[in-house]
C-alpha cells in the first residue's frame, strides 16, 4: 500500500529569527497534523515598526501523511 501526503502552507512568526519562526510554526502544526514529512521555506519577510524589525515571518509549505 502506498502513502498519500497532503501539502498545506503555514506562516510562523518570531521576534528572534526566521529559524525560530520556522521551528515554532512546525512545532505548533505538529500538534494537529500527523507525521509531518517536509517543511519547505517558501518566503521570508519582516514586520517593521518605527524603522525597527519587530517580527521575522516565514511562510512554509508543509507535507504530512494523509489519513482519511
């Protein structure tokens, strides 16, 4: 029997770094998704207020095992 995987996009944020934003996003998603297989960085951006970076944001494409 072959496995089927579903792909979704998620966005994570952190005041520390893009890496921290990605880690938090995957760890949070893993609480509701079973068997996350791959998280691919699609886009990086920052939220800026008063000329200072206040948040690093990362958009991820995540694949996980589909169980109907």
